[in-house]
């Protein structure tokens, strides 16, 4: 039986390996969207509630920095900020619903969720700086 930390480690390790495959097959933007725009956001949210995720966050971030260059990460975060957080409502369909199966309200319709997501983005930006 594996420990919670080992299970969490396996999660981000598998996600990073998948991102490398996505990059090879579908390009840089798709890999960044998957690993940072989707998986890292979810991981950071989980780390806010679960010490096992919080303990693994530095290693996950280090692996993201290994996979992507500083410039690739910086440019992606700038685009994400511009297109997802600063775009007027309805302007950009690309980030309107990263998880189409989610039953959550869009960020702009739920100000609390929007604020939490914006704070999470600011934290991610700081962690990857």
C-alpha cells in the first residue's frame, strides 16, 4: 500500500509525462494549457486543502520548469492573464470553460469563484517566477 505522498507524487509525475507527449503530438500551447492551465491550477487548489498536495507542490513546479523554458512559461502566463482574467466577458471563448463537464458557474457569474481563481493565478505566477 502506498502513502498519500507517493500517490500524489505519481499524479503529478504522470501529468508531466503526459504534457511532454502532448507537446510532441499537439504542440507547445496545448501542453501548456494541459499542464499549467488545467493540472497545475487543480493541484494548487488541492494543495490549499490537503497537506499531501502542498508537500509535493515544489517538486511539481520544478518539473514544470524542467519541461518548459522560463520564456515559454512567462509568455503562457501573460496570455492566460490577458485572455482569461482580463478579457471582457464573451470576448474569448477559448478559456470560457476549460472543463466542459464541470457543473460550476462561469467565473464572471460567480464573483467568489472568480476572485479565488484570480488569487490562485497570482499565486501560480509567483511560484513559477
